[in-house]
């Protein structure tokens, strides 16, 4: 889609750049035999019993709105899941809102906490929606760059250097899209100390929390003294392979949750009813499939990271999510050039790292949410591409 401007559109939206990922999807769409490592979504279909519970809900005629915050039974299951899986206790009635994907959770969080000109520190490379969502909510995104030298882990002194009296929150994502980097408990504690020292909120995007391959996952809200200042965003898209259902949730202290509910009820009313029934089933009985998917992603991660390093594209070992983020600096191409030429010459779609922020330049994002056979073929083609540069 072209980025055209219109007199009918607000200045803010006229200035908003379309996502850099789309261009590559559009390019790839017209080509045959393309292997896509571009999309950030599971290649698995939602398990049948989960789909069936949505079908059953339709058969029963459950087609009306749910409460604004979501079905109480679902919120109770989410509370149980958060306690069981991540050791954080949330009250289903006061601290959990079911949202339309993690996307709308981030959106309502920004709109709830920001006054015009308030600053949110956004750690890059990051999910392409954070900066626009801060700006659409009237805030100012202050971008800080996590560097390859630190395995894309932001250093506390980098954060401290940009905190001002306008800073309201730090936006964090672990495991990260696009780098796959996961922060350890100690690293989270260091960031938490800053949040406490400067009285800041942390918006913790934990959508990939299920997909942690080497270490046990620590939630920001599980860090001592942090539940009170964390807006925890999560959902069903990634770990439960439910992207198309558009279902997420957000957990936060009652005063923030009550305020977010006002925005949510006016903007969205409630999340899809049948999707909420499916999510109840996913949380109650979906564990075996989630565990199988995790095993499969781990195998693919091991394969792709080793292969990139073998063919000369240096790649750190990502602890989670389903992305590898190898460096392509040795080729002398920019990330845009690399991605475009790789697609046109070899039919492999990847995402250039610069779309995720300044420090993403010199890298490409490769999603390994695709079969091992496809990954093997992709690596063969990438190797051929590099050898013929
Ligand atoms: N956060 C991150 C880091 C993501 O990668 C994505 C999806 N690409 C989202 C949020 C949005 O997820 P959802 O489908 O739940 O809206």
C-alpha cells in the first residue's frame, strides 16, 4: 500500500509510516515457489478440541456480547494460568481484561496512561506497532537501541540515560520480536530497580512467554515489588497458535485495570464471544499441544541458528519466540538490499532488520515457524545467494 496523504486525514495519521514488513509480503505475493520466513505467526493450526469448543458455543447459541472485561470463566482460567505458569496472582474480577489480541491490549494501555507529550521509552529492535501506538495515544516514543554486542539486551544505563520527568513507562518485550532475545530474572530485576527508582510503569509484552527454550521464563510482574507497576500484556496468538481468533489479555493493578476497562468498553465493547469459549478450552486442556509445539520450535531454532553460523551469517542464540536475527553485515549489503535480492533471486522471504529500529540494520528477521524441510531448503537457497554475491 502506498503511503499517500489526504486532506481528510489527521496530521498524525498522515505522518504515520505504513509497516515496512508489508512491502515484502506484497512483493512475495506475486511470485511462485517462495519460502516465507517472513510471517510472525505459528504454522500450526489451532488444536481441534479448541476449535470444537468455539463451534459448540455457536451451536448453543452463545452469540451475544460477553461482559466488557470478558467471560468471568475465562478470566478465572487466565488467573489460574498466570499463577500456575508464571507465579503471579491476579484477581479475575479486578485485574484482568480480555482483549482483541495483545495488539488491542497495548493500544488501550497507551491510551489509558498517556497525557499529551508523556514519554514512553521503547526498546528497539522491537515489534513495529509500539512506536505508532504511543504516538496515536498522544505520547512521545523515546527509542533506545539494544545492540548486537549485548545479544540485543538493553543495558540499564542506556535506559537511565533517557529517563526524564516526562517519562511514564518503559515498553519491554521478552522474548523479543524480532531478535528472540529473552531477559533473565537478574536482567529484569535491574530494569525493575529503575522503574521503582523513577516511579515508572513497565508495559511488559509477554506474548511469547510460552516459547522459552533454554531457561525458565520469568515474568516482570513476578519480580518483587513489580506487580503494582506492571501492565502485563499477553494472549493466545503465539503460544496457543490462535492468531486469527484475535484474543489477548492484559493484567494490571485495579486502578489501572478499571481505567483501561473504560477505554476498552467504548472502543471495543468486548472480545469475540466464540473466541473466548475457545480460549477457555485452550487453557483447560491445551497444555499437551502447546508442549509439542514448543519442542518443535526448539528443534527448528537449534537447526537454523547453527546453520546461519555455518554459512557465515553470525547469529546469536535466541532464547525464545520463533525468530532468528542473523547479521548480514559480512555481505556488505544493507538489510533492505539483502532481503529484496534474496527474494527476487532465490525466492526466500525474510524481513529486513531496519524496519524494527535503527539497531536492527545489518540483520534480517527469519521466522522459524515453518517446517524443518522448508527451513532446510531456505538455508540451501540463502547459502547459494551468499556464495554468488
Ligand atoms: N506483540 C508482539 C511482540 C508481537 O510480535 C505481536 C504479533 N506479531 C503482537 C504483540 C500482537 O499479537 P496479537 O496477535 O495477540 O495481537
